[in-house]
């Protein structure tokens, strides 16, 4: 097995539970993974610590970091900047860790261009209604931000075909086990039995989700 770790991109609709999954993945399999901490210009949510959830920076600082070429990729998402600092990613892969980038779709596509061997995973809730309930239930975003995030989810649903695998987050335990298996198997080249999880095998599910999100983003 190649000693260098895999670069793994995890994207998913806002409210799909990526944060919870990443926490569980690190708790259960932390020895194999390094979770990249992004920089962002958005405000911290209650409980989010600087340097743990994100590096919270001003717009000016973020723009300085762009100018100094400190990001592997960065993107704008619902009025804020988000970016992946370069140094950590390279270092951790060289140490043999699979490096996880929990990033949105524009960033994911930039990573795929720069690192064709990266694995792209897309996490979704089982249906759009669940997504809406999780977003609203979190109680951390104002209604207009929730609406903007659902509308962005509809836009992002158009790009899922660029990802390798779809992970439906029904229960956290099952989804974490699947994530870990998919990444391990990609690293060892033993991917045949994971075909049913490939995005290309789940087009019907994705189309249904897209239709549901479309009605949500129209406020229906
Ligand atoms: P949130 O505000 O909910 O923490 O994140 C909003 C979106 O930004 C999520 O889809 C998250 O995956 C994405 N994101 C977080 N960090 C980065 C990053 O470094 N680069 C990019 N492109 N997206 C990011």
C-alpha cells in the first residue's frame, strides 16, 4: 500500500449532518485521518472554537491569505469566504493520514482538478424534508439564511454527478462505517464491492432529492 494518505473531499447539503459525521469518524478512526481546519469569514456559532471548528478571520485577513497563496482552494458560500490552508494538507498526507476536507462544491471541483486521485464523497439526508428540519432544528441560523442554504442545496444538487460516492446519512453509525470503508477501500484499490454506493448507481435518488429541493427553494 502507498504510504501516502488519500485526499478525501466530503461535501453535502447544509443540514446533512457532515459535522456530526466528521466528529464520529475522528472519534472512532482518528488514528487514520486528519481533518483539515478551514479559514472562514463567517461568525462562530455557539460552541465553535477558533482553530478547532475553523480559523475565524476577517475579510481583510482572508484576502491577504489569498494574495499570499496560502490556500489549496477557497470559495464564497452564502456571503462568506471559506478556504483550505495548504501546509497542513501536504504534511498530513506525507505522514500517511487520509486528509479530510469538509468543503462545498466549488472547492471540491478545484481539488479534483489539482489532485485527480482525490476521492469525492457527497453526504445527504434521506430526503429534503429531513434536511429542512435538521437545519431549522439546529436553531443557529436565521430564517433567511436557512432559505439561502436550501436554495444553495438545490443549486448544488445539480453538481452531485461530479462526485464519486453518495453517502445517505440516515443513522450516524451506519454512515460513518460506510465513509470509513469507502475511503479504506479506495486507498487499497479494493473498490469493486462498493459499486452500489457510486453516484452513478444512485441517479434516481438524486433526481428525487433535486425535485424536492426545487419545491423548497421556491418556498412551496
Ligand atoms: P458552515 O458555515 O455550515 O460551517 O459551512 C458552509 C459550507 O462551507 C459547507 O458546505 C462547508 O462544507 C463549506 N466549507 C467549509 N470550509 C471550506 C473550505 O475551506 N473551502 C470550501 N470551498 N468550502 C468550505
